[in-house]
C-alpha cells in the first residue's frame, strides 16, 4: 500500500528536526558562515593603509588629494534570497529519489535558514517556460508557500528543450536589488546559458547548485532497448552491450561535464554539486566550507580535491 502524500508542513517540520537542528549545532548557530549581507553602504573615505584592499581605493578622491584614499563600507545585514528553480522533465529522474525531491529538500532548508533570521526569500519556477514568480517575503509561512507550489506542481510528461538562459534572463528582470540567488538545476539545457549566468553574477551573488544522479553518468549494460529523451519524448533504439556506443556515451558525458564546469568558472559563480545519493547535511556543510574560503576559487574542482584546496 502506497504511503500517503506528505504535506509541506510535515516535510518542513521533518527537515527542521533532522537537518536544521543538527546544522545549527555543527555551525554553533552561526548562519553568517553561510550568508553575508548582500550589499554595502558607503560610510566614509580615509587614507590608505598597507593592509587595505586595493579594490576599495577611491581614485577620484586620490586624484583630488594627491594621496591614496579608500572607501569604508557598512555591510547591509539583510540578505534577499532568490531560488531559481529548473523543474523541467529531466529533473524528475532519479534512481532511488528524484532530483526534484532533492531540490525540494534543499530549498526548504536554505529558505528556512534565511527566513529564521528575518530575511525575505522568493522563487522563480521554470518548467516549459517561466511558470511562476513568487515575490520575496519573510517568515515560515513564505517557506511553506514555496514548498506548496513545488510539491503540488504536476510533473511534465514532455516539454521543449530546457533553456536556462530564459530562466536567467527572467531573474535579471524581476530581481531589482542585489540578492543572493540559488540557481538549482541539472544543467541539461540548450547551449548559451553561460553568458546570462555571468551577467546575473555581475549584479547578484549567485550559487549554482548542480543536481545529478550517478545513473546519468554511465550506461548500464542492459542490452538492446528503446530509450526515451525525458524532455522531448524522442525515442531511440540502442544496444548498450556495444562497446563503441558505450565509449561514445562516455565521451559525450565527459564533454558535457567539462562544459558545465567551464561555464561556472567563466561566470565566476560559486558551484555546489548535489547528488540524489548525498546526505543533505553533509552537502550544507560543504557549502559552508566553500563560503568560508570565499576568497579561494574551487569552482570546477572534483569533490575529492576540494578538501585539499587552501
């Protein structure tokens, strides 16, 4: 007998107990390890000192006074969080649980971390196009609203090819002030999304959360069968025992992986891998470690090398 569907309230309560409570203990309640203020307000200008960041030099004042001066800033403590969610049909794939399940859990936890400290969160849902824009609001009720939209949204049997560029361009239109944006996707998209990702990254702080399932990375030897594209419904007859076919598939996966990582690197955004087999708490701790090393780029490094970076 199938288990009854869970409500957004039940899912959020479970995650608050099993993940958020443990995360608070491991980070000693310091959500600043994960987030900083999204903006800076100019407070003053003073003479340059050797330990100052050269990027804060005010060249206009320097030229006028004939000595180096730097700007001093006060951090804007409020963080506006946006979740840019790819809900195209390929996200419904998964071996044990689907990538969409993982997306929902990740959004619930990060949104609750933000709203518990008075920060507003909003979301843009993308399926066969832009489906919904949920304006930023604060509070637990806002998290439940986002979860309700995700959990009660029917899966798409098929859709046009995913175009993440459309989602990113929509984000630039609806995010008026500097924000922290989580782009959550499996990045199985038509080419060309790298440029709008870089443009979004120049205006906002962006974290690319890449969903994947290990079964997507290699072809099991199931023999001859018909396979179907998860998004377009296109079908193809293949022989998975054929060594040549398996080699071509492996090469295509390698090219795709390299292209995704290169796009993240070129855009200069933080990137986080999230597998359907990962423990969510471990993933969040990796994210916290990445944020702590903010000045050191680990984008594109395999996970087993991230721990070796300074």
